[in-house]
C-alpha cells in the first residue's frame, strides 16, 4: 500500500484530484483497489515500471512490455533492470551502438528525477521519465514520441526550408551566411552567387503554375547536383536562388561554379511532356576580410546580377565598384522619373514623315523627351529602359498618347501622328482602352492616329496581341511595325497581324548606297510591302543619296534628319518650312526626274 501511495505522490501535481480508499477501515476493498490500479496502469498511454532499491521490478504494465516486445516473464516482479536491458539488446531494441555502454548507462545510480529522450536502434524516439522513491527505488515511464518528434522536426524544417524545392529558404540562408562570414572574419574566403532565372515568367504564363513549380523543383535538383556538400544552395523567392560557396581561393573558383550552373540550368527541361528552355544570370560577390558584412555582400551580388541581366542574360558578372555608382545613378533617375509626370517635365518632339509620292509631309512621329531640371533634355535611351523595368512606362505611355492626340488636333493640317506603344503596355496595361480614351478625350479623327509596335512583342504568346491590335484597328487607327528587320522578322507576322505599314530600320539605310547587303534588304522589304498593299517607311534617311535609293527601290515614305530632326511642338511651322525647302532643293537637284512610285 505504501508503494502505491508513493507512485501517486511521485507523479501527482499540486491540485490534482486523487481518489482515496481507507483500506484499514475497509479491508475487503484492498483487493478491489489493486484491481482498479492494475486496470488503470494497463490502460495508460505510457509504459510504466516500478523498481525497488535493488533495481528489481515491483510492477510493470502492458504498455511497457509492448513498447519493447517483452514477454510477461521477462518483466515479472523480481526481474533486474540489467536483465531487461539485455533482453532488449537481444531483440535489437536499445539506444546507441555499444550494448555494454548502454547497460552501464541505464543501471547507473541516480539521485534526482530527470526526463530524457532516447533514439532506439529501430528508429523510434522514447521519452523516459525517472522519479526516485523514498525507499531507494524509482518509478519510470516510457512514452513513444516518434510521431511528435517527426511533426516537430517537420515544422522546424518547414520554417527554414522552401516548401516547394526543399532548399534552405531566405531565413536559413541568412543563418548560413552569418556562419560563413564568421569564418571569413577569421581569415577564410567565400563566394556568394546570386542567381535569377531567365524567361521563367513566360513559362508560368504559357504553361501554368503547376508546370512552373515542377520546373523550379528540377532547377533546385540541378543546383544541388552542381554544388558541393560544403556549399549552401537556397531559394530566396520565386525564381531567385543563391549559392554560398565555401573554401574559395580566388575569384576564378566562383566563376567556374557560375559557368557550370549556367550550363546545367540552360539545358532543356522535359516537364509533363513539354520541352522547356530557360537560362540563368549570375552575380558574384567575394567575401573576404574587406567585405564581410552580410548586407553589403548581398547588395554587391545583386548589383553584379543586375549587370549580368542587362548585358544579355545567360552570363555571370563579378561585382565591381563602378556597378554601385551606376546603380545609385539608376535609382536617382528612377526617383526623378516618378516626379517628372507630376511636375510636367515630359515633352513631345515631332519628326516629320515624308510621303514620297507627293514629296510632302504626311504625318509626324511623336518622340518623348524629358526636360530634367538639372541635366536638361534627356533622350529616351537614357530613361525608357528604367521606366520599363519599374512599370513607370505605363503612366508615361498614357500621357504620350493623350498629349500626342491633343497636339494633333491643334495642327493646321490634318496630318497623322504616330505613337510607339511599349511591349509592357500590352503585357501589363490595356492598350485598347488607352487608345480609345485618348481619341475620345482629344476628339482626334482615328484615321489620323498611327500606333507603332516592335517585332519582339509578337513573340509573346502569353498575351492576345492580335486581338488587341484588331480592336485598335477597328477604331480606324493604323497599325505599324517599327524597326522591321532587326529582330526575328518572320514574314508570317505581316499576314497574321493587321499591319498597315512596315518601318525599315535605320541600320539598313545608313550604309546606302554603298552597302550591298543593306540595299538588298531594303529592296526586299519595299517589294514585300508593295505586294501586300502596305506602306513602307525608310527610317534614318540623312543624305540625298539615301533618299534617292529609297525612292528608286519603291519605298513610299521616309523619315530622318535629312528633312528634320525631332523638334518641339512650338517649332512645327519651322519644321514644315524646312521640309518644303528640302523637297524643293532635292527636286531641283534632280531636275524634276523624281521617280513616282
């Protein structure tokens, strides 16, 4: 009875309810109490065993036997703990690799109660609680917590790893980075490679996110297979990865790894029956005692990655100090761009487009200029790429459309106005609504508006380009393909899409009349346009000779500095007079022998 009360006292917490039975007053209830307690012990979720001061079993429940595959005879009262341990060893159910060390550890005397976990040889994890008894024995409970430990481990893993690829996530990446930089501060060298997949978004847009997710998993598998066990590969965001390269001797070690990654990640992927091609760009930063701060190192790698992507993608770049200067300049331009629309710093310049049949202006192309308060007039090449990357191109394009239509309404002649719509506007904006709104607000006759797009836009199969162009054309607006011949130049574009005009890129005009290759291209495009009933405009005409070739080869329009550079709206009268003077001078020079096409 004393032992049973001790069991109760060993495990009862303050405030626990305890059932008491006064067996001295009710002797017949003693046997009943033992039965109840036996039933209770056999229905516990934990295994329980009570040992006396000689390490012999006093009582043992069914769960304890089943936990270790023991028979009743192997744990009957009087059995020593050492015998139980050896019975478990015989079944291969114990902790550690040394059976004798295990027996010694389990039978060693102890003074205070304790809780500890043991990983058994069969893979299970057991929580063992030991509580000393007043007579020198002890009570122990054994609980299988394998499922709990696995669930906790899974939660812990998920907190530090990407759920899709299994790679360390950004949190774990930062932990590993700090550990690596601690070694760097003690004299080691390491490398940080920042990876960004090329053309991944188009995969998601074309095939859907399940295919995109499967592709990311394969990318992660290839990265793991390319890096060493001492390196850390992580997924930081959607299509952005990083590799911490340990034990770097020189920058060439990082370059070699970057090149291997570019090669392996650029190989074709077969995903659910689809053959997919992507690439990767890599930025590299070296961690040494002069560059051992996490934020600085990541910023350096990111700048190098930005440079790699800007220089053609599918390549790698090492960080250089001038990249930081360039990025600061880029951020300054971005900040100024955001304010430029509000402050009214944008202005349209207009370059005339000449009708070679009439030898007179038939329209103007609207060209954007930025009147920067500090740097003066900034050409588009210096800010349009940044506007496209940041999404600012959308409000800028809206402004250009509306301003060009408003300006054209005020002209003294009903000449056309051409506006270039960026690919970003088709992908992320609503060009049909933008054109409709500009026409409605300005009151411009739709036949006077011409929308220009580039060939590269037509390659994007994720956007219904043809439907959008058809909707614009139905308004009465003309559609022009700009810079034809510089991109992919598929002839099917000219029949598949509703083009009214082909603009021949200036690169085929600048070498005329001497450049035979350029002459052949010009002649072919002009002939093609004539056959399809399309207008052909030769861009970049600057000399009498280039104008003569454009006329003789059948171009219907020209545009270039020969007639006028782009000029602001308030110089429109001077621009028209210059065009008239140039036409008269050319005609006089050719003695009236201008070939009319």
